[in-house]
C-alpha cells in the first residue's frame, strides 16, 4: 500500500480533498502522517478528527537543513513513500529532495511559471491576466519550479476579487491534486527533460 505524507501550514483544504479520495478508495494509498510546520494550523484539527497521525514540527527559528532533517526523520518513521505539499509554505533543501527523488509533489494556485511564490492569485489580478489556474508539479529545491504534472485553467472575471478568484482556482486544485497523485502512484508518466509525458 502506498504511504502518503502530507505537509501543510494552514487551512488544509487540499489535504482534506486528498483524504476524501483516500477514504473513498479513489486514491490507491493511505495517509501515513500529516505534518504541519505550524502547530495551530487549521488542517491539524481536521486531520485529528479523521483519526490520522497529525504531527506538528514547528519551523520557527530553525535552520533549513536542521528542519528538513527533522521532517525526513518523521517521514521515514512513518515509512512514507510519496510526500504531498498541500499549502506547505516552506522551501525544501536539496538534501530533502534527494531523499525522495520524483516523490515530492506540490500544488500552486497559478499557471506556473507565472506567479510563483506568495499570493499568486493577487499577483494574477494585479497583472491583469484573463486566465489563471493551478499547477501540480514535482518539487525541486527551487521555488514553485519543478516539472509540471497537471494544470487546470480558470477564467479571471472583470469583477473578481482575490477571494472569488481563489475560490474558483481552489475547486480545480482539489480536483487535479488527487488526479496527479493517482498518475504518480500508478507510474503513468515518463519524463523527457522538464516534460512530464502522461500515458
Ligand atoms: C492553496 O491555494 C495552495 O495552492 C497554496 O496555498 C493554499 C493552501 O490552501 N499553495 C501555495 O501558494 C504554495 N506556493 P489549503 O491549506 O486549504 O490547501
């Protein structure tokens, strides 16, 4: 059975969408552990309510290498073989990435490479794009930069606010993250440089 480790920092709605699919049997795996770098993250409450292992590893004041070693230890302790960043707002070190080659995924609320980093939906509105969306990608040590597995586009409407655009994008996030997890767990892809070819 595939063992997922979910890393969160906040609300945890992407984690919950994944957990729903795991519970429904539409993702062939189990959630071995949910880890948050913020003890007070709302997603931790949801994880505990679902009876999952929910572990806070506060990152404040810790050196990246030190923190990432703590993360790796916890993930290994739970025999995790796929790491899913779900609103986990930290960069991971090269050491971490090397420990899970092609086994760390992230979701980002823009059509990368547009608008990496914080407040992607705000960035999209400010720039005036007419289409935005979300991206699931393999994680490397750079910010929102690894090979793209799936994207979904949504329109940006004239009357949109950050809230309305974020909600439209989030519905797509919840859909494509689980789909990307299915693809990766089933090995239904090949890579050609940066290109992830689905099959
Ligand atoms: C999501 O919109 C996710 O794409 C974004 O944070 C939100 C977390 O929501 N992630 C990033 O911006 C990463 N660069 P959630 O906690 O409800 O899943």
